[in-house]
């Protein structure tokens, strides 16, 4: 993979990580269009690096919230920040289970399975259509909600299922406030991605070939910068209930992906 391709894929990742259109699905489509012939493990490595970049952009956007949560953890007694952190931990459980016990099977899905991506984009579209019709409330995400949203996040590990789309839609359909749902959705993935990177680095699962470092770095920077923009934009869009536009987009891209798969 050359630097230009890496930058293009980085921008795709940064924009689509926060917009509810499936970053992993768009990366697989982008790789197919650009002619990337990486084996599944190498393809997943690039995907993990780009996800780490967008996790950092999330930290930058929500830095005040994260600092407040960390401070709250050290305050005596049970407070709102400690409860929020507990909900984040609960939401991580399903994805951790999938990552620990089905990692090899998951890797095989990141090798240009365009038909799967197309079908899952249609599922994402259905979720977004439903969520856009939900009434706005002031309800906060509860502990039971956190587990259900976590299950959605685990399912969204499939390429083509939007993580932000699935988690925000699930949260809204559970009756939670849209802005609070978006905040919870973006923050819940940060420890998962950082934990995944740490696990793979310590376990030696991520091998960085010298000739790929520059391309990986270029993709990382592109994903980080575009992620800063997309995260801010998405928060504003969720407040205005504009998810149906993304649902239409997912239907179009999903059908194109299915058509592309059938013709190749």
C-alpha cells in the first residue's frame, strides 16, 4: 500500500468512524477499489491503526468529559462520574468476549468480503431509519441500557455494520436522549481500541514491516485529522435528527457493493 492510498483510506476512516455509515465497511470497499491485496491479518492491522487514530480524536473532542470522569473516580462516595465509568465497563463486556474468543474468525471477514459489507450496510440503514423516528427525551443511559448497547457494539465489529450507527440507534430506541446517546457511543469505544492495541503489541500480534511504517503513519494522521471534524459534525447532526439521510446513503452504497461483488 502506498502513501496516497493510505491517506485516502485514513480520511475515509476518520469521516466514517463517527458518521453512521460503517468505517470498517468503507475501508473494505476502499481497499477493493484501490486494489489492495493485503491478506486478512495485514488488512486488519491497518484497520486497527486507523481506529486508534480516531480513538485519539475522540479523546481530544471529549477531553473535558474524560478528565471529569477520571477526577470523579477518585472522589469519595458513589457519584455520577463513577456510575458513568461503570456503564462504560459494562458496555465493553460483549465486544471483549467476541474479541477474545472469535478473533481469528473476525480477521477472515476483513479480506475484501464486499458482499457481506453490502448486506450489513442495509442492516445499518434499517437501524438508522428506525432511530430517526424515535422521539427525543432527556433520559440518561442506564446500566441495563449499557449492556444492550454493548451487544450492538459487538455486532458492529462486522464490516458494514456502523458502530456509531448501531450504538446510537440502539440507545435512542431504548428511549435515551440523542445527545447523551452520541456521547456514550463515542466514549465507550475508546478503552476498547486502546486495550486492543495494547494487547496486540504486548502479545506480538502486530508486526510493523519497515517498508509499511510511512504508509501506516500517513493513514494514521489522515484519520486523526478527519476524525476531529467528523466527530464534531456528528454530534450536531444527531441533535437535529438527520439520521435518515445516512440511512439512504447506506442503502445506495450497500446495493452498489452487492452489485460490485456480483460482477467481480
